[in-house]
C-alpha cells in the first residue's frame, strides 16, 4: 500500500500478546493483551502507522514473532500461538505480513471444463507496503483444476530468491491442506502412495513443489474464493484469460493432448 489510508476508527497493533498482529477492532485486540504479563500494544489512527510500529517491534524483538513459522508458543503464553495471525480484517493481515518483510503471494487456477483447457494466475507483492508487484499466468490445453492450483504456486516459488520468507493465499482447500497438514510430505516418504495404498494424484507437481518449499519458509493461508478479495479476484481473471489463449501447450504430467 503506497498511499496513506485513513480509517474511521482506531487500529490496534499488538507486538507482545497472546497473538501478535494488527487488529481493527478493540473487542478483538483486547483479549490478546488483557491479563497478559508484559503486553506491548498501541492504538493508531492510521493503518500504515500501525504497520510501521509493528514492523519496528518485529525487528527489535524478532523472538516475539516466531509463531509465524509455527515453531513455538507466543511469548509468555502456555498456549500454542495462532497460525496464521488472527487479525480482524484481511487488509490488516496482509499489511502485517508485508511489514514483517514477507513476500505476499496470491494464486489461483482452474480448468473449464474440468478436465479441459486450464490456466493459472499469480500476484506477488513485495516491499513494506506491497508497493512492488509481479503477475504471472499461463495455461495448458488439457488439465485439471487441482493441477492448475498447484502449478500457480510452483510458478510463484520459482521466482523467489533462495531463502525467501513468503505467505501464499489460496482459495483451494486441496492445496492448502495438502501442504499445511503434511499430506504431501507423507506421500513422498511413502513413495507417493497414500495411506489407503492408492497412488497420490498429481505426484509430479507435489514433488516439484516440495523441492521448492525446502528452499524457503512458506506458509499457506486459505481465503474464500469470489468473496471480493482484490488480489484473489485478479488471479482468477489472469487464470481465466490464460485458459482461453490459443495454441496452449500440453500438460505432460496430465497426459492430455
């Protein structure tokens, strides 16, 4: 966000609390600090001011933000920290990630019909306020919804520098759950066989994605599709446009022609 954004009510940044984050309602921010020893928080009239303060605290005390990688409990709390951060609005969540220096990535993909011609779209945001962006898209003459969802993520990860820290927003439960719940890792360990002894579908793409994820720190966040999330809608448009391009290549992994 390169422009200063006014808000009609205060925004609250919690640097030390049960779940650090940026909240746009006091009723949601207060439980994060009430009764929490040594809580550090502050109210702001502007979202960008809250983001700047939150970022400064993250740099000064990075140990407070380890929960972003799901490797510990929130400072001073016996309860596991939430992942991803619980914030009251999507815009605040995105701003908090960018303020921490993460690359924010939106992906989408689909085929019409399924299977059939398919495409993927990616929007990548960089910088403290997401002032830098990159868009990616492509398609295949015959593929599936799920293959395009995975391919979108692979293409985004291929553009990252080594050891990047990123958050991928996707409206695909299949994609988010397969990674976040460790299913793909278990399939790979078992020779790409599922617990029921059937072959894992899309193993070629999952293998490529896991190799890329080994090079970065990446978390996946599910968002509801077609719900007005700006960058998610943009990815959908990019994917749709790519689906209808002429002379699309063959998705060799799917075996379509």
